[in-house]
């Protein structure tokens, strides 16, 4: 699969926030109990702050701008979870002021078994005997995001 956002990921790596730099210091080079993390890594159509592929774990750091984009963050998290990742979100301030506690949460999540991705999770419950996606039935009535359906 061709990575589409390589240039953007490189820009983000070179312009990391103080919180991202601090967390990266602790995650890089397998410093967190041997877990390998990547920073500003492309997954699907997103660039995630940090990912540990072996643990199927994504760590996102949120600054003040995320207060205004809760819906977008929720959708993004749901989409990444549907791909089989667990997503942890921390405020930048928590990373800067309580680094050890943040690292403990990340380590605990990495060490626990990841749930198996469930592609049926995004489908709505239907009364018994009814089927979603029947030819001629508009997608809007299914309450499913179109890109999950295709």
C-alpha cells in the first residue's frame, strides 16, 4: 500500500511539541521495556503521534485545539480501533507534568492483550430477519459511514 502522507509525517516529526519530544525521549530506542514505537506514523489516512505495531497500540497527544474537535477525534479513534488498534489519548499538560504516570498507562496497555478487530462493530443492530446493505437501500438509512461499507 502506497503511503500518501510521507511529506506531512516528516514535517510533523521535525515540528514536534514539547510534550511529543518528552514522550518520544522515553519511547524511542525501545526504552519502554523493549517496546518499539514509531512517531508521526501513517496509518490508514491518518498520521498518528506514536504507534507500537507489536502491541497494536496508538498514543495520541492532545493540545488545546482538540477541545474544539471532539467529534473528529472520536471518529478518528473509532476508525483506528476498527483497524485493530487501541488508542490512548493524553493531554500535553499531563505528559509534561506527570510523565511517569503517562508512561505507566502506556506500558500497561502495551503489555495487555489487544482485542481482535471486529469488522461488524460498526454495523447497526437490526431486527431479526432484516439485512443491511440490500440493493436499492440507501446507505444513509443504515447509519454507517460510507467508507466502512465499501
